[in-house]
C-alpha cells in the first residue's frame, strides 16, 4: 500500500532528478521546495547542493543573486533567494498598478458629425451663430414637447 501512494524518491533517483532540476518559470519558493525534498533524500554533500541550487536558478534571477554576496550554506542561500524573489514580486505588482492598461482603440463612429477639434481657441462668427441656432432650436423643440405633454395630462382641457 505504501508503494502505491508514496511518491518519494531516494538515492540514485533523487540524485538524477536533483542533477536536472531547474527553476524555469516557477517562483523561487516552488523551486526551493522541490529542491529541498530531493536534497533530503540524496546523498550529496553541502557544497554540491549549494552549487546545484545556484545552477538550477533561471538566468535573470541568478544575475540578481550574484550581485550580492552568495552564502555558503544552503539554508542561508535559499533564504536570501526567497527574500529577493519576494521583493521582485512586490516590485512587479507595484509596476502593474502604476502602468496604464493598454486599451483597445474604439472604432470611429459612423456619424456624419464634425470631428472634435483639439486646441482650437476661437469660433468663427458663422460657427457661433450656427451653434446658437441649433441650441435654440433644440431648446424650443424641448419646450414644445414639454408643453404638449403637460396639456395632455392636464385635467383642464381647452375648448375649441
């Protein structure tokens, strides 16, 4: 029964897996958990484990780690790597909050209206007149509709 459910690897198999383990796109935390599990069942010495842990890290993270003093002990090395990875993740999240989200441009409207004019300071007299008339017409139409509705709903009817 234990052989069926126990997925542990020991000795040569743990050494083989340890020799090829890579961080890849995983977090340092996930990589270090698998690394420690394999290291515990392998027969590798401390120096070899430190060297292999470093070798298995992805290149960008390795560069960041080598910029500091690399600890000699595996536990200290993993602790440093975890702190650096956590800091890097915090910076990534902060950048995501501050960077504007790229949005899909809206399709131009099929309206026949005049496009918006940016940085235009003055309207011509003709344009002022046109806008004034359109505004008055709209206002006048609204007043007629409002008056018509009021008359329809009024209890007092005009006799004609």
